[in-house]
């Protein structure tokens, strides 16, 4: 699996950017926790959806 990250810092210091999978699916994130959720939810061969990533309760 290959994921390309485009990351920048906002004026208030927050990490924001996008994660693009090898299939071309893109997910925009704002904040470290959102980035970690995107990476955690990646499944080989499954495209990311744009917008929020649904989370299952733990």
C-alpha cells in the first residue's frame, strides 16, 4: 500500500493536508488526530471517502 501525504502547518500551528492512496482516492484532514484516523482506517485496496472517516465505537 502506498499513501502520499501533503502536509502543511496552518497559521495557528495545526497540521493539515491530504492523504492520497495509490488508487487516487484523497482524504483531507485538519489536525493530528484526523491524520492518525485516516492512516488507521486504511485498508489495502479500499479507497478512502472524502470528508469524515466513520469511526466505530471502541
